[in-house]
């Protein structure tokens, strides 16, 4: 279930 972590990381990176 790493997809959720990856998604969260991507969102956080985009919401820099």
C-alpha cells in the first residue's frame, strides 16, 4: 500500500 504514500508525497511536492 505504498501508492497512498507516493500520492501524498506527490501532492506535497506539487503543493510546495
